C-alpha cells in the first residue's frame, strides 16, 4: 500500500491524482505496483484498490504533469469519473479506528473489508448513520430515525434481509428511497450514503439481527446537552474510550462484561453502550437518576441512587449491602460470584469518570460540584476513614473511589478517566506502592476537551486488571488533542520520571 499524506486539508481526489503520478512512473520503470492506494490529511483519509485506476495510466487523453506536485485540480477532474465510486472515505474524528482496521485488513486479506455492524458498535454506527444519511432525509419525527436506520442496515443493497419491518428501503435506479407509513424520504445528497456503506458492511450477521432489533426503541439521535453534568465526558471522547475498550478487551466485550458506573451522573459514559441489559448505573443525586430513567437511550439498564463513598461502609471500613439495601440483588450476586471465582460468571468492568479534584478536609459530605474546583466537605467520607497512611492522596475523590473499588471488586477490570496524579505525582508514592494492578492500555487527552477544566494537563483513560498483581514499570499511552485526534505517543514512568504533555 502506498500513501500520500498532507499536513493541510486537501481534497482526497487531488491526493489520489498525485499518488497516481508516482504509480504511473513506477509502472513505466517496471517496478512493483502496490495493491492499494491510501491518502490522508489531518481531517480525513481514503483508500482504494489500485486496479480500479490502472486503465487511466495508459489513457492518452489524460495529460500527466512532469512532477507529482503538478498533479492538481485539472488532473483530479479527469480521473474523478473513473475512480470516485471506488474510493472509501473516512473522517478522522469519527472513523479513525475503522480506517486503521481497513488498512490492516486490506494488507492482510488483499481486499477492502468493511466494518461489520455488531451489538458492540450499534450505538456508534447509528450516530454516524444519522450524521451521514439520516440528516439528508428531512425526517419529521426523530423517533423515525431508528426504524429507517434498521430498514437500511437490514438490506444488502438489492434485497431485504428481514421482512415486515416498520419501514422499507427501495431503490429508484441506484437512488435509495425510504418509506414509512405514508411518508416517503429521498436523500438530498447521496455522497454520505455512498461513503457510509463503503465503510460498513450490511446486513449484520444473522446471529445479531434479532438482538439489534430489540435495541431499536433505545436509539434516538444524541442530544449532547442531555448529557451535560458536573463530571461530563464529551461524547466524541466517549467514542474514543469505546474504541479503546474494543482494542483492549476484545470484540463482544459488551456482552462478556457486566458494567458498573458508580458515578454515572446523567449517563454520558453509557451513551455509546449497545447492551444495556449488562449495565448498572448509580449516582449520588436522585434528580440524575430520574433523568436517566426517563431517557430511552438507557432502556434495559439498571439505574439506582447510591452514594459510593458513604453508603454501605461500616465503621471498620467493610462493605455491608444490608446497611442501605440500595444495591440491586443481581449486582450483589454478580459481585459475590466474581469474588468467589464462580464458573460462568460474567466479569465486572468498572467504567467511570469520577470527580478528580482535590477535596478539602471539612465535615460536610457531598460529591456535587464541578471538577474544576476544590470540593468542600468531601474528604471526610466514610470510606476515607480506612485510608490511613495514604497522606495527601486520601484527599483526592477519585482515589477514594479507587480505594473502595479495589476492596469491593478485587477481580474486576477498571476503565477510568482521571488525572494522572496516581501514576506519577510525587506525593502519591505510598499510593503507588499499594497500587499493584496490571496496566492494560489507554490514552491521554488534553484537559481542554472537558468543560470547566483550566490549565494544560492530560486526562488519562487507562484500563487496568485489578486481579493481576503486576505493578507497572511504564505506562504507554496514545496522546489525543482536545478534538480527539491522535497527535503523539506518551510514556509515563510511575517509579521515577514523568512524561510532559505538549
């Protein structure tokens, strides 16, 4: 595979024109020709099979420039009618992982393999479908997006894979036409439709179809404002976290793991989860519980009010669920079975973005407020009473969460957004001595991606295996900017030096 890369935004067809100049020169010299061509800039990427462009190289009606840099708009216009339909385009902000996978698959399989639609990526695929296709339909009722989406994905472009759906997809020549009731919708532009189905494969595998249909009622276009809260994680960063979880825990992790987010706020970390029956969401404020329960996006999830730093903690620092009776019985049983290593038990994944500002050591006990300010009156929680010897670290709210999680869920996996104090801050040395979990993988992102955080420092999304006693010698991460774009790799050394974030 040959690449043409640009530092500035450039139309893909111009980049392909320049790349084809070099392909033509190599072919003239009798050199090996790559099977695929790829182009990329900071905003987008594209890939195509070289064979689709080979007839152009001998076309005498095309005037080729004397250098690759001379291949511009004029040449691009001449090659576009022949290759445009064979180009698969990706937006870096949304489709970065899909592009990387397509490149690897193309090299390995010698063909472009589209991304399948599965229970793990259903929510993410739906959001992209609304952005690229649904928004072009002029839909009157937002609830119709879901049924139109399923009519589209349950069709192979020629025939319906499932019948008797509430909406239908027909074709007028090559143009898709959506029908729901007495309404008929056609695309204002077909480019998004073509690009979307160049990235994704349809229909989904037979084994997933009925389950995906069961999730239809929970799919509505995401209104980002509904997920704003004190500990809000932007949804484009949540997307990156779910990509990381697939890469680290493997495909179908949403089916294999039970998820507990014990500081869920209004649920933005679960907005991209596609198997809510495996999700437990708890939060301090009853008002947030009410909001989450009224949101169709969380249909099937178990949602309850719970003060994780105070509820069910005895005077001796032990956990006793009978004290409050708030923890649902299925979650209690899952925790008990996981601790006992019972065969067939689903492992638990703690997925959280806890408050990570420093707490002030006064007597009031509340978790509410902004991450960007000192939390008055929350250091003296019930869980903090058992944190002797940790010194300054015990004043950090996210460390208090970690202290209870390790005691309560010692065999769990942990995926957490937080500052990196627990990884490399000097006054966390004693905490690191006790923190022996195995580091799996993760990324860091500029703090300015999060509302209300000032300064310049990284927020980490790091994934740990609490069951493995393997203190990390080095924390290797991918670095993202505030838009979620990859800009670098960073290593953090817990024992000594730290990495700077630029």
